[in-house]
């Protein structure tokens, strides 16, 4: 749509007429224009779980989880975004390829998560419990780590998983 205006009319009538024309034009475009460009709902990136369960060895027992491994920049970027649920014995393991401080967030993540920050040797450095869905607040590792394991929110409390426990999986160097 193209509109042209003459410089500063002396009467307000031409400006009012132009404003009415703009409003009528926008209304005739229908709700699609008012709502902005159509966006398809984002799909969750789901990959098969690794065949070997990830194990967390606590002071009391060992807990096993089926995990999806994210070891590429794109995979790490998407993570668990747009997932509406996850079985309680499942999780996602992020491998950052080298030990460094890590920062995570919950943008576009619909379910609360526990984030387990893991050193290169497989020991748990920190657990961020019950992270807030959809939040852009930064969740920092607190020290250099190589891996982050995301589990359903509340699982680490329920199972007694805490810093110092050991994580075992073929992807983890300390195995």
C-alpha cells in the first residue's frame, strides 16, 4: 500500500480523511495483518535416546536415566525447548566438548527442570533445582564444567542427587 501526503494542509479535513483511509485499509486487511505475520508453532527437536543408560552414583544407590545427547552447537541451542513433557527416567545430556564456565536458560522450555552441572571427570559440581519454565534468567555453572544434565524438575531432590555424586556414561570422559 502506498500513500502520499501533501505538505501541511491548511484545514484538518484532509488529514482526518487520510487517517480514516489508513484505518479502513488496515481493517480491510483482516485479522492476519493485525496479528502480524503468521508463525508456525515451533516443533521440539527429539532425537533417539542413547542406548546406554546414564547412571548417577549417590552415597546410597545408583539411578539410571535414558538420555538424549546434545554435542553439537545446534543441538545444545535447542535442547528441551518446546517439549510439553518428559518421562521421569529420561533426561538430556549436553556435552560442551571442553571444561569451561557454562550458562543456561529456560527460554522456550515449557517444563521445570533440574540442571546438573558436571565436571569433565564425571563428578557433579552443582545442581540448579526446579528452574523456572520460559525464563531468560541465566543459570550459571558456578565453576568450569564440561557437561550439563537436564532432568525433570524435582527429580534430584526426590532421588537425593547432590554435588560430589558421580555420573557415568560413555560420553563422559571420567566414565
